C-alpha cells in the first residue's frame, strides 16, 4: 500500500461526506448488533451454566470399578472371577491425590467426601436421604450451601447437620431440633439441625443432608478413605478434557458432568452455534452493504477513474485505492459501532447480579475487538470485487461517457 493510494482514498471518502457518513453509520449499526448479540448469547450461556451446573460437581472421582476379570485356563476353557461385592467402593489413600488434583490446570475447587444412603427418623415419620460428609472448610466448595441457608447457621460441628427446605417441611423440622439418622451400614446417631438450606434444586432440597466429615466416618463405619472426590473446573465445558487428564494422573475413575447431562450439554452447544449463525448474518449484511456502496461509487466515478488511468495510474493503484476505502469504512464503522455498543451495555449489571426476568447480558463477552477486526477484514474483502471492476475500466470509454 503506497502513501499516495492512501491519500487518494481518504480524499475520495471526504469528497462525498454524506455518502461516507451513511456507510459508516450502516457498518456501525451492524457492529453494534454483532456486539450486542455476543454479549446476550454469552451472558445467557453463562447464566444457564451457572443455574444448571453451578451447584453440581463438574467432575466426580471414584475408585475404579472392580469388574469380573477373565482368567485364561487352556485353549478350550475360560473362567471368570466374580465381581467382589464384599468390599466397599472407596479411595483408601486419598490425601496425596488432593495436591495432584488441585495442581491440575483449570481446577478451581476440590472436595473429598464420604457419601451414602440413610434414613431420618422423627417420631413415626421416616424419610430416605443422601448423606454428604464434608470438612467444614469445604462445605461450599462445590455448591454454595452457606449462601443458601435460610434458617439457622451454616456451622457444621460433629453433632450438627444441614438439611434441605423441602425435607424440613416434610418432617416439620426447624433449626435447633434433634433428629435421629440411621445409615445403610446399621449405624445410627442423634444430630442437631444446625441449618436449613434452599438450593433451588428439587432433589437436593428434598433429600440432601450435609454433616461433618468425622460424624460421617462413624455413621458409615469408614475409618479410613473417602467414597468420592468432587471437583469443579472453569470453564465447565472443559470438564471432559480435564477428566481425562485426572484419570491419567490419579488412576481413579473420572466422570465429567457432561456424561450424565448430555442433553443439557447439547442444548448449550446448540445455543452457541445459533449465536454464531446470527453473528455471521450480521457480518454478511455489512459485506453486502459495503460492496453495493462501492459498486455504486465506481459507477458514479467512472470519469474520474478514466482520467486517472489516462494520466498513467496503474490497475494496481486503482485496486489499492478502493480496497483502502473499503477497509477504512469497515475500520471506522467498527470502532464507532463498538463504542456505541460499549456505552449501551454499561447500565447492565454482571450476570451474577441480575434479577429474575432481566436480560442476562455479559458486557465482558461482547467481543469488541473481534467485531472491529472481523468488520475491517470483511470490508476489505467486500471491496475487492468492486476495486477489480474499477481497474478494468477503459480510460477512453470512461472519459467519453
């Protein structure tokens, strides 16, 4: 690109200020739509992910399954060993694995747990529950249990327990009352309801029970080891790849949330593809608009182009002038559109703070720089065909016309 071509391109644009302003306005509107859709689609994806998988583990690490193993016994006979059902599934040596898991990239939280089935007894009422034994400092590592407590406190002493709001209503329980819980291992003990939580997940609010790690050991007769290790990662969509790495580094069975929530994952993926299509249409609109305007400009300036060619301007120079014009229109329009979109998105709060029913717009996912870059590139490509057409104009015919 020569300075002379750049100078002529700028002069051409400034000589028709009204047309140039109209083109820049059209590009700016297209970029604003692109940025707004990026922020809306990204915010919606973040909201859906937070509301659906924000309170569940993204990866669950468990002891490898001990299935029946084939044992060769000659050429014609084969025996199999029956699955060992007399041993409990547990991770016996888990403390060294915590450091390995926490050191894995994109892992944000790790929670070793003792889990099992139990029954809560209150008078003649009996309710089945799923017990989760955690250390008090890891209570909200996976789900924000402390922030979801609606009655009582989130303290978790050895003789305390936290229950869901639906379970509390079913058994008519309140914070401070004492209940009796019996595990599937034949152990039972009395515990005090320290707090009642509402996560907004039906199964958790109806059946989940959190208790102290030490109390869970005694209740499930598990002097050593843990039953599972729950992990959260960021972003949650990378759970499959991170699970594969954890499987190799720990030797445990790593189960990502996508394997058990495949329909949800497919829905989020479909939403992302839909957003990409919408943004692509915005770019196509910009390309068509600039190409049409450039063709119209060439038709109006045939005499000027003919004079330039007669004075010795090469085809390459003519192509350069119109490509520079198109690129400048895309760049200026992109900057103006991105600036307008940024100002328009300023009043919207972060997705984590939006109220129910509000638009989940994430300004950080607006793709401002990407919009400017793609618009400039699209404008340059859109101007190539009109520029080559201008370069093919015959000087004699253009001046005569």
